[in-house]
C-alpha cells in the first residue's frame, strides 16, 4: 500500500500566520481599552479648569487662551513651584531630626502655588462668561454636558459651524 503525504503550500502557512498575528493584536487592543479606558489622563483640579475652558464656544476660548498666555510667566513660576515641592517634600521627610512643621510648610507652599494657578484660570473664565450672550451660554452648557470625563475633548464644532445661528 502506498503512503500519501500532503504538504501544505507555503502561501497558506504565511496567510494563517498573518491572520493569527492580526487576531492577537485585535484581542490585545480590545483588552487594553476595556482595562484602561480610551486613553487620556484622569481629570484633576487643574484639568478641571482646562475642561471648563475647552468647552467654551470657540471665540471665547480663543480670547481666554490669549488672556492666559499674557499671564504665562506668573503661572509658569507657580507651576515650577508645584514641581519643586516633590524635592522639598523628600528633603523634609528625610531630615534628621524629623520636623513635621517642615512637611507642613511644603504642603502649604504647594497649596498656595496650586491655588494661584487655579485662581488665575477661574478669573479668566469668569471674565469670558460675563461677555457671553444667552445663546453663547446655552452652547457652553451643552458643551459641558457633552464633555467626557477622560480623554480628549472632541465635541466642539469648527469655528465656522459655531458662528451659524
């Protein structure tokens, strides 16, 4: 009796290998999205101010950005102080003899810098809101209601679309 041996053509092996790789990649993508969400950072206090700013109708957001850019140097100093607070906290925790008042001073400094940045954002936002008409405020409310909690804000229409009644 004669034995028959069947060999799979090379192109079929390559096709199956590519198909398997794509299936594994797709499973990995969906698993990552389900475990991590769609991306972006968690909303925190400073990003909360950014969320309020980005939800504004385009012309008001543009004016807001111009206002905040004019205060960039002051805000940069406060942000730099917030970043340096980590090094100061490490130094205060490592100091011998340990002094809890040094830790408290670092936290107070960090709180002051954070409040300065947030206050500057809030003041600029309030100035823009006072200039809005009822229709602009309604658009702002709608944008805020549609704003996602995470990721990029992509609810805004183009500037040309916002100018239409």
